[in-house]
């Protein structure tokens, strides 16, 4: 298993646990997820973080429970494994950004059973760091189709479907 952390900072020698910037409501017994942690994403889900940090995006993928009706309505004819939606106004930022993909040792990480997310309560020293200069190409390499839309708000209803939907930095989306 490979775990990654994406950053716009090329010089992180060690990841220190820190609390989330915007705490979320957590189920009883999981409040610790707002505490000091190092966050990582597994390799199959890394496309969710191939964006500049503040760029709002919605990624979709089918699950075992996805119905043919939901797939047809939201997916269309795409053969991609994932769909990555981003607003037109963020496209220039996306195409000009550089990210750094840090590979992290999995030893201290616990799986959250949530879209490939893992957390460590201990400091983590990365194995390696790789610069990613072409984010659209990196998305394509992950079999994620980039869809540029005027607004993400028409996608609000996707959370009521049988597709998996992950929305990141939606507070930065126009009209969200």
C-alpha cells in the first residue's frame, strides 16, 4: 500500500500532527479526528488531491451499489474510473500550479474507511517527494476525467445518488 500527502510546499522534511483547520461534526467516539493528525490518501484515491489546495472540486466514482440510472444521469458515456469536476474560473490556476507528492511510510497510519483517507497521530518523515507540474495529465494518469463546468452548484444533488461523491474546498466554489 502506498500513501501520499500533497502540498504546494516542496520542502517538508517531517509532517507534524496538527488539528484540522475547520472542525467537522464527528460521530461519537470519533471526535479525535478533529485533533492533531497527519493526513494521507491512498494511491487509488490520490486524484482527489491533484489540485491546488484551495481549488473547489467534486470527484465522483461508481460503487457496487451504483444504479444504471444514476450512472447514466451523472456519468454519461465516460470510460474513466473517476470524474473530477472543477469550475472554469479555477482552470488557469489548475493548469499552472505545481504540487509536490510526498510518499509516506504506512506504519503509523490508520485507515478511516472513507474514500482512501488515512491518519497518523505521530510525526511522519516522508520516503520521497515528487514534483507534479502538469496536474491535468496527472489526473488523466489516475484515470480521472477532468470536467470543467461553469459552476459546481448543479452537482449538489449527486450526494443523493448511488455514486460516491467527494467535495473538497466547496466553500471556495461560486455560489456554494
